[in-house]
């Protein structure tokens, strides 16, 4: 289930709420009981291993083809 981060405007506390994507826009109450909260945008890091190379590391080195042709 996705986790969303909120900040309370009244006390400044930052807290997380687990909820379905369908409820992502619903308001959330602060753990201290305040109702004036704002949902924060989360910066996520995606480190995939898929793609066109099928998970193989990209060639390193110089030359026209990454050093594999010996040029």
C-alpha cells in the first residue's frame, strides 16, 4: 500500500499515512489532532535493472563502441 507524507500547518509535524491510491487525495489529520495538513510531494529514486540491455551493465571505456573493438 502506498505511503503518503503530510505536514501539519498548525504544529509543523511531518507524518506518514498508508492508504490506497484511490484515497490519495483524502485529507489526513495530524497525530496531535490538528486538521490543517498538507500532502507533501515525495522525491523517489528509481534504480531499475531492466531496460534494453536486460540488466547487463553499460559498457565502459573509450572508443567508438565502448572500447570493445580495440580502436
